[in-house]
């Protein structure tokens, strides 16, 4: 009887020891964590539960590089060139004037006046154009007393005094009546300009006694009052 009790007590002791050994916590095995992963270990009544925790990815703190260049190209806009329609200004502008010119008739009986238009840019040009008007006529009945063969070499005007220097070939000479009319036509044509007070006529730069050898030539000729 005692032996059975002792055996029973021994069994109870062995079972108690076995039960105690079975309730010891089991250590969780070492695990190698993957990149970016953490394990939470929870112990519940003798059991170890491992919950995987995924780590949030790190934010990229590298600043985004600007695709725009550090310097901007400046665009220079050149205004289109304008084409001027205006005529270039000249240093001298031509003026037109209607003057009175004196001629003779075919028989050289008297003087006849006619109108002529001249264009000039200066006083000297005006006097030259006036002399040229004495050398030509638009009316066949009016005969110029100053031939186109006569060359006007120079024109000078100063302080009311006009000087004309001419070259006259022998073929341009007239008779006594023609010479007198020629000088009268010259004086009446030029003295219509109020600024001219005297007129001197030179032949090849020289003062001559007579223009064509028939009538005395005054130096200078003056306006008749």
C-alpha cells in the first residue's frame, strides 16, 4: 500500500516537472531583417508572435534641379527699317520766275518785248538764265539780238553792281543798228531787277570801247531814271 502511494506521488512529481518544463517561454529565433523591415515581438500566454512591420521608405530629399538655364538669352528686336518716300533735300531749291525779255523784228526796226520763264537756285544762276533768254525766242517773228555763239564766261554781282564777262566771235557781230538795239535790249532786260543798279559788260575779261565797233560801250551802264 505504501509502495503504490509512493509511486503515485512520484508520477505526480514527474508530471508536475514535465508540465513546468512545457510552460517555459520559447525564445524566438534570430531572424535577419530585410532592408526596410522591422519585427514586433509579442508574447501572449507563453507563445511568441512576431508581427512584421514594413518601414516607410525614406523621402528623397535631393532637390529637383531646375531644367531652366541659369541665364536667359535676351532677344533684341530690331525695328524694321522704314523706307522714306520723301525726296532727299537739296542744298538749293530751284525758283521759277517770269521775266520780260527784249528782241527785235526781222527788219531790225525796233525792240519788242516778250515773256519768258526762268528757273534758278541763286542770284548768279538767275542772271545767267536771263542772259540765255536773250539768246533764244519761242516766237519766229521775234529775233534775238544776242547770238547763241556768244559765251557767257562769268557772272558777278556785288553791292548792286552786276558784271558780265562774255566771249564774242566775229560771226556774232551786228551792224550799227543791231549793236545799238542789242545794248538797249541787254539794259532793259537786266534793269527790270530792282537790285541791279549798274551793269558792266566785259569782253574776255577786258573793258572795251565798243562791243561790235559801232557804238560806244559805257563802263558801267546805269539805270535810266
